[in-house]
C-alpha cells in the first residue's frame, strides 16, 4: 500500500469513507464506482478530494468480491490507457496465481 501510505491523512480518510460506502450499500453510486468501457472487466473506484482526483482500479472475483489492483492520482480527463493495460495484466495474473494455488491445495488434500 505504498500509494495509500504516501497520501495525506485527509485523503486517506476520504478513501476509507468511499470504501465504506462500497462495502455497505447494495447499489454503488456511479459517482464512486464505474466500469471502464473498453476494458476487460476493470472498474474504477473514484475518489475526489479538494482539487485532486484519485482512482483505484479493481475487478470482481466470485460475484461480490472486489479485488483492488492498482491506484493512481488522475491528472487527465480520461483514465490513462497504460493504467488500464496494467490493471488488465494484473487481473490476468491474479487468476493464474489463484488457479495455481487451488491446484496446489487440491494436491495437498490428495497426498493426506
């Protein structure tokens, strides 16, 4: 969490507040959470604090689990394509690693 820990306490508090909304409401307002069009299932958590805009990119796993994968301070109108590409790469790696972990667990159970 280097990105998070490097932010001012007020910004961290706002991020925590937005995360709490996402965790507790049934329908997340688009103001805070939206699908990035043209991406492979990547969503952006949107945080605005004063004149700063922050994004935490994420995706769903098993329906309601949101996996946070990268974050940045947004300085342009559109989400930078390199950030979306990085998020898609990290998502792909997450599922590869998850499959490997599940296979290793299955093997451990067989050996017992």
